[in-house]
């Protein structure tokens, strides 16, 4: 099944385990798609990018949390 990979840099989970900081650095400040059996499993981003993005997320007391967003996506 084809997958859209939303990053220009990819790494395997094995590569991430061997050297996590090198995996983050390979993205040069942009997301790195981490693949499991050639399918995107998750995206690895630098802390500064995560912190910048998190300013725009809703607080846990709101009706939509990050957990519920992830759960609803998996159920599709």
C-alpha cells in the first residue's frame, strides 16, 4: 500500500535506535519520517519545533486533546 511521507528525510527504527541524535540532526531542523517495515510509523522533530507547534495546541481542559485526535485518526 502506498503511503504519503510528509518529510524529505527518512530513517528506519533501527537507525533511530543506534543513534537518535544523528537521526534528528539528519533532518536539519525539519521532521524526519521514521519508518517501520517501509511504512511511516511516526515523525521525529527537534525540540524547538515541537515547542513552537505546541503553543498552538489546545489545553488539556478543552474538548479536543492530542490523545483523542490520535485515537480518532487510528479508527478510520
